[in-house]
């Protein structure tokens, strides 16, 4: 097993002359050092430093932790709700602009229909006037 040190050198026996292993640095007791330099996290030391034992973690969260998590969740919900409101504003704005575009297009098409209907009526009248009358043939 090779342990990485912060300076990039490993504590394995790859360079026995330059660096001592952690076991040698700790002395003959065989206790491994837990300084920040060796990069090893010791769970026993972490628990005692935090003042939280494994038994307390199993029992449940303390009220302060519950309140902190509750406030954190409340803040996340507020942020999420604000983002949802912003997304809704953008969505509604896009819908309104699309509705305006469609209304303008509809108005143009209705105007075109009116113009074509007037032209059609005028052409029908011209066609009727240009036909020879039935009584002219007799």
C-alpha cells in the first residue's frame, strides 16, 4: 500500500534512503502519526475532535442540527421558488410575444382575404358584363 504525501512523494519503500515511513517516524511503539502532513484521516480522532461520538450519531440529530437543516431546506425552497417564478415570467413573456406575432399574422391574412374577395367580386361583375346577352342573338 502506498500513501501519498502532500509533496507528492509516497511513503512506500520506493525510496528507503531518502524518507522514513510513517511507522519509523512514529517510533518503535507502532502508533501512526495523524498530522495534517501525512494526509491520513483517522476516524477516531475526527470524532473526538468534533465532540460527537458514534453513539450520539445513531440516536438522531440534535435540535440545533435539525433547526440548521430546516433553515437550510427553507432557504433552498425559497431560492427554488424564486427561480420558478423567474422561469414562469420568461415563459409568459414568450407566450405573449408569440400571441402578438400570431395576431399580427392573422390580421394580415384577414386583410388579404378581404382584398381577394373584393377582387373576385369585381372580376365576376366584369365577366357578367362581357358576356353577350341572350336576347341579342335573336
